[in-house]
C-alpha cells in the first residue's frame, strides 16, 4: 500500500487487514481500461475491480448504522423524526462533505479522461467513494469497525452541524401551512447570491411573502438555504403572532 493510503488509514482511524479492499474502494470505473491494459501486459487474467459494487453495499451499511445511531442517541424521537434525520445525515451532500474532510479525492484511481475533467473534485464521485470505503471496512472486519469509522467521520459531525434542528421536519412545508392558515399567499424563494468555487458553492436565499422579505439564509445547496430561511421566517412569524 502506498504511503498516501497509509495517511488515509490514519484519517479513517482504521488499519486494513486486506489493503486491496481499500484500493478497490478508491478505484473509479473510468480507470478500468487502463488497469486492464496493465494487467494484460503482466499476463494477469483477473479483471480489474472498481468500487461500484462496494458502493452498493456501503449504501446499505450506512442506512443500517445511521438508523442504529439515531435510535440510540435520540430515544424519544418518533419514527418520522428518525426517518427524516437519517435522510439528512446520509444524503449525497453529507457523504461528499465527509469525503472532503478525509481528502478522499487525492487518493482516487481515475481514468485519464475523468482526471482531466476534475474527477477528484466531483461531488458524486466523492460521495460514492465514501460509501465504498464504508463497505470495504465492513468486509475487512465487520460492523463494529464500520460503526466506529462512521461515528468519527460522519455521524458526530452531523450532530454538530444539525444540532437541535436535526430532527425537524420540512420547514418550507410548515411555513406554507402557516401562511395558508391565515389566508396569505404562498412564500416565494429567491436566489440572492452565491459564492465560492463550483465544487463548494455557498448559496444565499431570501424568502418573500406579501411583498416582504421575511428572512434570508445561506447553505451549501439551494435546498439547504431555503430550509434555513424558511425556519427563520417561521420563527419570526410565530413570535410576532404570539406578541399580539
């Protein structure tokens, strides 16, 4: 295993018994033609293996361990809160963020074409690689190791970022219901600005109703910013109504 992958193991907090599993988890399908050529040159008949099947398994392991973590951490939550929170902490954006914290991109094995088009920074490739690494750890030594890796690289960070709002429902829908219940037109969400590089943008969204900007918020995706703006707007409207 290369020194770079040893550094990755340190960031993962896990040492592979079978290093080939980690190598496979880091191999994108675009690398297959070149790997196949190299194998032919060395007379190896075994076909190259990319991370797609590991990604499939990792998705299931993630769902299981995220569900277990939420059940244990929030014993008072309803099934609805648990389901919505699980969807938030294992969605593609959360997995991409975890992959970036681990610097997974620099360890990926990519084909020349994918390399030239910035594959190491592509959100989908990073999220898929994270799932594949989870599966690789699971296959290497079981659920306990995968559980610990996820706790330190993904789940605890989700609690820090989500805080008390992690189990919240859809705030856009809640704001809509609030306005409709008072005979008001639905809220409108407007993009007020964006900043940062293409692979790590920050969006600023304003929520308007009755010709008035109720609130504004930022997020790594438009959807996230909309939810945050809706939450702030709803809180302000409820506070204003309570004072009347």
